[in-house]
C-alpha cells in the first residue's frame, strides 16, 4: 500500500535536466530571434536555465498534446451524482477539516490565479474556524520578524511584501501572492482586543544556488550537496512548521506547492532522485510533519494538471481524467467543491499513469490525500499576474546572485522581468491542453 494513511512533491531544482529534444525545441524557437535581437538571446538563456532548474512539473517543456485515458461513462455518472448530492463549498469544507486536524497542508499547482485567490478569499472563514497560522512556503523562515511586521503595521507596505517574495525566489513576483499577504494584514487590522490574530509564517529556506555554474551541475551530487548544505528544503520546511506552528499549539493551514504537501504518501520518484544525488533525506515536508502529528495532520490537493514525465506534454489530467469528466457533467454551480477522499467514490479512483504512480503498481486517490478541492474546470484556470517591475536596477545584481540555477551572464532588468511573463506563457500553454 503506497501510503500509511489516506493523505499531496521538493526542491524545484531536483527535476531531472531537460531532455535533448526539449532543449532543441527551445534552441530552434529562439535562435532566429537571437540573431536579430541580442535581448532575445538573454531571455533564451534564462528560459533554458529555467527548464533545467525551476520546473518540477515540466511546465516549460512544450508537448504535442494531452494524453487521454479511456473513462467509464458509468463511473463518470457516479462521480457526478456524488457531486450533486454531497456538494459542499470548498472554503466550508476546508474550514471543517480543523474540527479533526490541527494542521492541514493545501497543495497548489503554482502560478494559478484561481488557487491563490481561493486561499485569499477563504481566510475569513478559516480565521472564524480558529485557524490562527497561515504557513507559506513562498516566504523564508529567516524573514519571520519582517513578516510579522508586515502584517501588523497600520499601513500595508506593498514594497516590503514584494521584497519578502523576492527574498524567497527572485522569480516569484506575482500580484496575487502580494494580495494574499495584504488580506492577512487586513484581517489583523480588523480584529478587536482579545481576538485571535492571524499570523503568516515563512517556511522556506534559501538554497545556495551560486554553486550551480552550468547545467550539468544539477546532476552532480557534490554540487547539489553544496547547494543544500544548510538543509534539504523539505526537511527545512517541516522544521519551520514544527517550530512556529506545532510548538504554538495553534491551528494552521500550510499553503504550499503540491510537491511539499504529501503527508501519508511516499513520493518514490522524488526519493529516487534524492538518493541519486547522495541525500539520505528522501521524504516530503508533510511526511516529516506527519511523523510527529499523526492523524492531526491532513493533505488537501487542488484540482490542476498532474506531472507525467512519460507523456509528450509532460502533464496529465488528474486520476486519468475522471475528475475533469465528472466536473464537466454537472452544472457549473457544482464544479466549485470540497470533497472528502476518505469516503465516497472520488477516493477510490485509481491513477492511470503519471509521476505519482512511479514505483507502484496501483495507487488510489485516497492514498495521495485526505481531501480534494475543485474550483472549476482546469481549462478555465488563468495564470497569475507578473509584477511588471519586480526586478529593478537596485536589485538586479542580487537577483543575478540568487538566480535559482546557473547564473545568467549579462542579465538585464527588462530580460528578468520578461522572463516572469515567459514562465506564465508556458503555464498557459499547459492549461490550453485542457480546453
């Protein structure tokens, strides 16, 4: 059995390097532009580095299409009927989990507007349910004092919020994540004396990317040991959860990328990759937290593409497309829903392929997570909005030093900011496969 309980993958740099065919596609695309426009060459270099370093789900490698699995119409109708009869608003479902759990990991795909907006909009409901901590892997644990200041001052400091996102990752400048921090600040401004404050908790660590000088370094155990000399990200995230959340005794939502959110499921593809690089720590952040909290911790996944290294597009529809088919079969008002995977037919869905099935003969959805949130059809999702001037002349040198991969020589302010949009364009291409 893949997981020890019904329960959602680490450091982006641990994705195997891009294949020759993927690199070739990008070379063919950018070479003509580079000859006539040196700036295009710079962006090409940034994108190539991103393919190798920043892309845990293969989002930046174009594919020829979405592989389709055969879906039993009777199963789709069963799932659709369950959606109609047991419909629950996702924010209500998520808040209700805290009746039985003190920590809930909520796994996002990343860079999807609807998913960040959902968390932002659910804060009031969660706070009313007694949730007083929002753990964010989008922020550094080392910046906690500045985070506390940001969400408690009289005026919201947008510049500080952007800086905190920059500190975590120089290529994570998106409006919706700033809006999330502002929503936390707004709740605290509206509390009365004696009310429970809402604390944003930074969870992530800053790898020493400066040791990555060229793409092959990603496959070099000695180099990767240097990059993570201060700790493997999943272990560091779990450590921050234990220090800042579990030790407080407060209830907390941990909003993170899917790859860190698994609690009862062993991500064997990731474990193999870590072992190949010489690391003994092969579990996900949620797994480490579950070792301490047991049944008090839960995983909830949000509906989005799943990684599939073997597919031409490198993504696939969750659970073989059965969930998307069921959502399509019901009226729109039922497509925004929170679902328990512990009971009901959705938890019994089996994975038909993809990276989560790696190392297993069969995996049920209930073995990946305790719950599931759908916010609509995947093809209806939109990407987040890049902050137009996230990289400025004042922080360009630092952005180059902290670039998560081989340092791009000659990078410019315009080139770095353009790259944020290029990442979104690639995410958009993946979403297009579902339309």
